[in-house]
C-alpha cells in the first residue's frame, strides 16, 4: 500500500463512454483513472454524504476503511 498524499487538484474530461479523473498531488504526481457514469454518480453520492454528515461516527455503521 502506498503512502497517503495530499490532493492538489482534480481535472476531469470525457474519454469515449468514460470520464477521466486526473488527481494531482502536492508532490507533483498525477494519477489518471477512467470511470463510468454510474461510478461517478456513486462517488458524488459518497462525497455528499461525507460533506453533509455531522462528523461523528454513527454507532450502527461499521468503521470506515483506510
């Protein structure tokens, strides 16, 4: 497993039927991944859940994976 890096920038573009995410780190590394529309929808839902949460863990939820 690699060390956690700090995100500096996210760029997106369409590549055929996919959406390309380019994640740039503060150290200058760039990781590119292709995702489907459905995967992007799930990612947006997860991010909205995190942003809208109180920050306190839900006692009925399992611990989050690192």
